[in-house]
């Protein structure tokens, strides 16, 4: 497709009727055709360089997105672990409340028993 575009664009600035065929099978082109083809060739080389730069930019962008995804995954894992720790801490706090309640009853019972022995 690029060759066709270059070919048609080169024909736009070149008078095809002035192209002569030599006896040995080669062709002689007018100066305008050589200049037009040279300009198109230079433009094509610049397009190739731009394409390479764009491909590298896309690779770097993909790398940045991959790294961002890794950071997001690590953040999610850390968040889930912290949430699990908080849930376990809340459960342990509930258990500790019952343990403190039971110890309070035992201490009150022991204090009552000790007070009754003092008479």
C-alpha cells in the first residue's frame, strides 16, 4: 500500500511522457521525476523513524501500565490483609470482653468470699 501511495504521489510531480526507454532496457527519467522520488524517499525514511519512535512509546506506555497494575495488585493484597487483621482484632476484642466479664465475676465472687470470712 505504501509503495502504491509513493508511486502515485511520485507520478503527480513527474511527467510520465518524458520517460524514455534506453536500448539496454533501462529508463531515463527527467530531473523532476528524480527530485520528486528523492523527496518522497526522504519523507518515507522520516515516517519510518517516526513509526519506530511511536512503537517505542507504545512499549513504554505498556510497561508503565503493567507496573501500575502491579502496584494496584500489591495495594489490593495489602488492603485485604489489613482488613483481615482488623476483623481478627475485632473478634479477639469480643472474646476479651467476655473474658474480662468472667474475670470480673470471679474477682467479685472472691472478694465477697473474702469479706464474708473477715467477720
